[in-house]
């Protein structure tokens, strides 16, 4: 029986392995963590470990592109969405998960499947034969990255991705902070009070911004210099350098929040979101940073409510690598110079947990179609899957290709004018209809075992 080799046990690799295994296809899943190697950002050897936020972002399938992608993934039997739903935490309209329980659930489910062999090993070179999926993510080991560079003839592109700090809840001063979701929005697992909010007046905010600008930053290695940041995961000090009001219109925006202690609106607000099922850990929303730990601790404790904060994890920074997919890959994610190899996940230039897993899901189904002698039916570009894959495989400009989250800007415009306030729901309504028709007619949909 044909065996597929998947390199990388992150979200994309795990999802691809699940889709293939459920289609009755044998999988060898190679993951270097647990075999003596580790990345600069991971902390465990668990499959599908979440290294940054614990949020899969909005779960609103009617007005949000990523929520729409969630719905499409659930329709296709995604292991990532299944475990996300089983381990979800209160987060308003977002889907946040207990990161440890989530990873443990994915690892256990894949380990127990008879069609999946998990091998703790580092792969240093691209295989010269055999169906292969490279899903090594943004922290691909240097030896394999060099092999990919040699095979493609292209220099790797890279960007920095920053990690937000995590605070122990019992160290937060709730006489100053308060619980509230923005606009009191109630999500499926929440009650409208899913976030901890720390208020700032104008003087405190301006002092905080100056502290960000003056704080000691992480030194870059020579090979890391001149690497661009991803706009969707910008360190707070970089945002502050763009102007004193940037953060107040970004992660520190006060709109939709009223201080429960004073019944007033703050000048700026720092939000924290629950990070584990016990509710003991809370991460600072949008507070990715490259400040050194000492500078971080001092500055973050200047935030009202966090003056005695204890940190389970400080913010950090790591280098992400991705390939120039529009130039190097065909429509089915195959490497043009070596079509037995497909790429999946963040290494292709998609950005975000859900997007990475979605690409892994679709690539797994593409390989299943190959093995079964079927013609893979590409999802319509009007769907979240189709829009994302189209962007990766040719919709983006190869000359200045950059990582991208799924968003309605990737979807085809409407032939007739749609009012702005109705546009998001119009996109999702069209997408759900077209996705259902595609799912009914696609000949390569692997059936659940």
C-alpha cells in the first residue's frame, strides 16, 4: 500500500495526516520534537502545539472570513476544529482553546489511528522520491531549509513572529481591572465578561508608550537583520514607533468597554484573554513583544492592575520562514520542480493557526485523490478554502509575496453592487452555498472511516 511521508507535526501536518488516514491511506508522520531536537519557540513535543496565542480568532461564520473557514473545516471533518471545539474556553465570539489539552487531544487521536505512524526524527533533506508533504511550518530546521532552497533555486523569505506574555490570573489586581467583553458581546461559551480589562488614563498611556520606545530590545543575529515583520503579528514596540496613537487604535483601543469600578471609559485598555481551562493563565491580547525580559517585566507591571503581575511566559520573538508559493507551487500545492513533493501550512505563506491547518487539510485530500486515481476538484474561489488556496498558488504577486490571513479581500467581488453593511454576510451566504454544492459534487472527498 502507498504510504505518504509527512514532514512536520504542527497543525498543518497533523490535519493532513488525519485526512489521509481517514481516507484509508498509510501515513508516516516525522516530527523532530521529541527526538532530541527543539525549535526556538516550542516548549513541548506535542503535535499541533500552539506557540503564540491560544485563539483561533473569530468563530462568527456569518460576518467573518476566518469564522467562515472554521465552518468549512468542520464540514470536512477537521481534527483541528474537532479538538478546538472540545477544548474551547470563554472568549466572546472568538474560539480560544486550552493549548495543552488541545495539543494532547490531537496527539492522542493521531497516535491511536492504525493508519498513522508517528516517528520522532529530524529530516534534513527533501526526499528524492515518494509522495511527500512538507509541513515543517515557519520554524523549519536550517538543514531542511537549505535543502528546500537547493531544490527550488530560490532564497527563503522570512519574517518575524512575536509571542505575547501570559499572566497568572491570581496576580492581577481585580480592584483595578474588570471583566467584560467588548460591547458585552456574548460568545457560545461566554457570558459577555470573557476578558480582563486594565484601564489607562492619558498620562499612564503616554508613559507606557515612551517606555516601549526606550526599553531594551532583543538583539538580532546577523542573519536575522532586515527581515520584515508580518503586519498581523506586529510587536507592540514596533507599532508604538509608528506613532503615539497607533496602539490606542489597535490592541489597546478602549471602545466598547466601560470601567466597572468607575462607570467611565478609559483612555486606553489592555485586555487579557483566558489561556487554559482552569482559568489560571491569561494572555495579553495583541501584546507580542521583542523587549528583553527585564524590560518587559518592569514595563508591563506599570499597567494598572498588573503592578504585581507574575508571568508564566514572557513575550518572545522568533524568525519565520516561508517559500514563494505563487512562483514555486502549482494549483495543487506541488513543487513544480519536484511534483512528488507538496507543501502545506505556514511554510507556504499562509498566516494563522486555522489557515495553516486548512491548507494541510486540503493538501491531504489532494494527495488522497492522487493515490485513488481521482481528479481533485478545486474548491470555488468564492469559498474560504478556495480564496485562501487561490491566493497561495497564484492570486498573490510573486514578486512581493507576503504572508496572509484569510480575509474577504481574497474573495471575488460581486457582479452586482452590495451595500457595505451587507457585504460580509453576502460573502458568507454565497460561500456557504457554493461550498455545499462543491462538497456534494467533488469526486475526491475522502469519506469518514
